[in-house]
């Protein structure tokens, strides 16, 4: 169970890094 949560957090973090490193971001 704990391992599942850890992998989930890792996935979320990877998605966040990918989203922040994207050069095309809509100006707000």
C-alpha cells in the first residue's frame, strides 16, 4: 500500500516537472 502511494506521488511529480519544463505555456 505504502509503495503504491510512493509510486503515485512519483508519477504526479514527474507530470508536474514535465508541465513546468514545457516551453509552450499559455500566458496568464
